[in-house]
C-alpha cells in the first residue's frame, strides 16, 4: 500500500510517498508552484523515485496554497494541519514551528499530542518570507543559497530599516552604492527577516523546542539570526521543504487505515 502527500506552494511543489510501514518511499521538490507545471512534475518525479505508477497509490492528499486547484487529490487539507503533523512525526518534542514559505510565513504552536493550539500567518506582504530573500539575493547578483555564505563574512550587521520588500530593495541598493561591505548588508537582510518572524513568534507565544521548516530553513544565516532574536536554539529536520507533504502523506495513510476498519 502506498499513499502520497502533495504540498503546492506559491513558489515550489513538493511530494512524498509513504509505504505500508509509513516509511518514505519517494520524494520530490520542484522549484515552481501553483499555476504552473510544478505540481504535476513533483508527482511524476516522486512516482519515478518510488518506482511506482499512479494506479498504485491508494490515496492522495493535497495541501498548501494551491491545494484546491489540484485535480489529482482524494482530499485537501490545510497546510497548518499538515505542517504540524509532519513536524510532530519527526520531532514529537517540538512545540513551536516556524515555517517560512515563498509568499507567507507561519508560526504554529503545538500541544503535547501534536495538535495545533494556535497559529498566526503573515501573508499580506513579502517581509519575512522567501520572496523577500529572493529579492535581496537578486540585488547581490547571487542565488538565495549563496546568501548565508555571503553573510558569514560580516564584521557587523547593517540595519535594514524598511520592512517593505520594495523599499528594502532600494535601501540595500543605496547601501551597496555607498560602498558598504556586502557581507554586512547581507547580515542585515537576515536580521530584518528574523525580526519580522520573531514578532509573529512573540504573538503566538514561544515554547521550546522550536523548529524551523520551509526552504529558507536551509539558510543557516536566517536560522542564526532567528536564534539571536529569540534567544533560543532552533532545530531543523533533514528535509525542511518536505514537512507539509509528509504531513499530507501521513493524513492519506490514516484515511486508508480508517477505510479498512
């Protein structure tokens, strides 16, 4: 028996297949999201990785920003629920989840049994999201994956006062034009994102252990900046981008088990 979870975000599509033992049999991440070929490609790549065809999937659950428009799912489930389930299955001691997506950021507080107690989401502007980091990386003529190594050479943190991505971009360009050290500005960009996220965490109420998910979790500069802002250790999982898809796959697994009862 195999089940699949598909997490369709604004900027990427992820898929996970679990077998009858709830072990990961396949996974895929495609760097384009809803409204593109990304979801279909993620599903196909995940099936290829598992050596399966669609007919062998017992159940498919879709989550994420684009879940409603995905035709290949048996059920759609909120990304809040799926991220909570995906994190708790890997780190049951986690109580605060920080998820930084392409167009939004979320903070989720979990109970002892993994249920969602409270959550808050920033989806009104790009500040504190992966999109903000993409805009800044473009100014540096670098990839998002290069930002952490650039900031690692900082001798001080340059304050980026603008929270709006448009104004912050202009501010960074101005700093670069004035000869400010690139690494110091990059460190300031990370701090700016961390401050925005820390504000959300404070509103939810921080409780250890704290874990970060999403593609931005792979940027150690962001993780370090968040740790400094929140004054606590922040953990990651091996595949932080797949947390939502894993939670969706676990939901699919439970649906099949209930059908068999």
